[in-house]
């Protein structure tokens, strides 16, 4: 990328099975464990949870951006990002479902913002044509 605006570094030790992951600059630290679906205790954090958190927040910002371009108020937007992991061709893979709700807004307009945000969100761009992503309007 020619014009990097921000960089962060995460450091992992021990992986999913009782490991830890932290930001090099501090501020975030997680004890990692396999999810119950992958045979673990489910009592720690797993990469899919972290990915879902980041994507949901980034996507909400993308909704705000496209809404501002269209002169629409989307300050009440709620984005849910469900990330799954499962077996498929070639081993484990991810899938996602992104749901957008904007109370008081017409369903068609919410769908328009959802589709537009999916085109500009960096997480959506990074995963496009790599994992199955389902987009849905809530309500």
C-alpha cells in the first residue's frame, strides 16, 4: 500500500490452545482458547471473535461513511457480524453474515446502505471472493 495511515502489531504466543495474544503497544491482551465447536473449553477468546469484533466496527464506520455521502442519518445503525469456522474443501475455512439495522429507516434504504458499505469496508474488501458472506437487513 502506497500511503499507509496506521499500523499496529499483535503478538501471539501459544496459539489457540491456552496461548495469549496482545498488542505490542499495549492496551489489549487476550487469553486464547479453542471454541467448544473446535473441541476446546470455550473459556477464552478465539480469533473468530476478534475478527467479528473488528469487522462489525469497521463495517459500522463504512455505513456511516456511505450514509454521509448520501446525506442520510445512520447514527442509530447497528451492525452484527457473525463469523463462523468450519470444515470445507481444503480444510478449515471462515464464513460471515453481516446484518444491518437502522431503526426508523425504510428497509430498502437500509439495504442500499448495507450494499454500499460492503463495497467500501476494508474488511469486506479483504474477504471478497475469499469466504462466503451473507448480507441481511434486520427487521
